[in-house]
C-alpha cells in the first residue's frame, strides 16, 4: 500500500494529513516547527513502513519548510514541492465551498499527490536550496553595491563633480583607490610623481602621466565644495564598497564550488558564465517540475498576457510572476547571447525585420533561450547548436 502525506507549511507549526493512495484518511495532526515536532512526525511515519512507499507533498512557502525538508531527507524520505497557486486552484475544483484552512490545505496536497508524477527530489535538495540561498544573497549584495555607487556619485557631485566624468563615469580600481587614499580635491592637487607611479601601476599603464596632470588641474579648478563631513562620507562609502566586493568574491567561490557538484550542463552554453549558470539552475530547481518549456517561461515571468473579447484576440504585457532573479539573469544574458550564439543573433534580427521594438525582440530572445535551457537541463546534454536550428 502507498501512502500520501500532505503537509501545509507555516512559520511555527505544520499541518499534516495522512491518507492511503485511495484517499482513505488515516490521520491528521499538527506538529511544531522544531525538533520535538519533527520527531512527532517521524513517529507517525515509521509505522507506515518503508519510506519508498510514502509520498510526501509540501507546499512551497519560502524558507519556513527548509529545516523540515532537510530532516526528511536525512531520515530517508522523499518529498515533492507544489506551487501554492496550483494547489489553490485544485482545491477550488474539488469543492464550491471556498473555505481555506491549514488543515484543508494539507488534505488537498495529499489528494494532489495522486494526480502528478511523483519525483524524487531528495538527491538534489541540498545543492539546489543551498545554491538558491547563495545566489539570492549575492543578488542582494549586487543591488546594495549599486545603491552605494549611486550614493557615492551624489556625494562627489557636491565635492568634486568633475571627478567621475573624467573616469568616463566609471568607478574602476584606479578611481576608487584615488578616492580612498586622497579623499578631497585639495589633496589630489598635491599629488607627486611618486603617487603617479603607484597609480600607473594600479591601472596597469592605462593611467598616463598626461591624465595624471589633467586630474590635478581639474581638482585645482573644481567648483566643488570643501567639507570634512563629505570627506568622511566618501571614506566610509569606499570602505563599504570594498567590503561588499570582498563578500561577493567569497560568495562567487562558494557558488562555483556548489554548482560544480551538480549535474547541470548550463555552463556549456557559450558566453554564459558559471555564476549566471548557477543562478539559473538554482532558480529553476528541478526541471521536471515543468511539464513543458512554456511552463518554464511562465515561471520566469516572460509569458505574454493573452487578451480575448469577442472577435478581439491580442497579447498584452508580460505576466511578471515567478522568479524575478531568473528573469533578470536571462535578460542580462540575452545581450551577450547575440554575440556568442549565431542562431540567437539571427533570431533577434528576424524579429527586428518584423518591426519589433528592441526590447520586444530581446523578450523573444529570452523565451528562445529558456526553451534551449529546458532542452539542455531536461535531457542533461551539453549545448549543441545543431539541436536548435
């Protein structure tokens, strides 16, 4: 006999519904989200026999179920995660009564298990979830760094507005070193040839003596204001940026290490860096959760809204649901793919010839890339341009 276990996840407690594969109820109960609660669940599962005869369904609700999933995996049980929207729609189909409780949700999940292909996820759980935590943290740090760079620019607009345009509006290593070491335009005017040699070395010869003198002249004639407070802000801002860069370096190493432990073939796609490949892999999770490439496209929030009314039939804006980080990563790679993948370049220009706007054409490119990614991950094969002609 097979058993279907539905678990509704919440922050402090979880509802569990146990039934046979014929939907005959055995028991329902509540257990706490702690060691005692997990042991109570285990006591209820063990009498059911071999873990291979037990299917566990868990509604995907962020990080609240992470510890439980680790616990089940360590005890030899497998589980399948469900999109809350799908279980909600299934619940509505079962009854006209719109009642919704945690107890009902657990029962719905148990019943839903009998309608899907149950996939064993426990072998991928550690890598996928750990990677997801790391790539999302990395994205947070990237966004924080962007905000700090904007803040630094705003301060420089007051103290030395000519500085950033001189460096082509970029904060490279040389520019950041100058700001960190010489925090005011007055100090920059007093730079010596010895300082130039250091700056020339940091820039690997790109910061020439002519540029050195030009920067000093800009500092002497700057319209910026002198302020000890602004100097302090710049100093702290540079320190914050350096700390963020150091954190990002550490994260990148860990992300690369974890990604290399997986069976993903995404890094074989030309021009797709290992960090981007790891991000896509983590945000997708188990590719078999998606029955078609179109489902994956929907998960990335790149599906067009269909608008129908009478004889009218047209497409609207993107339905931006699902993983925003997956959508962002695919969008960023879309630009690079035009250079690295001839088939994508041809496809982009085909859309342009159809009078598509640049962003609309790139959106089509993103969807084509996701179809390629689906084929590669579902079949676990390396990228081969012959497959996508």
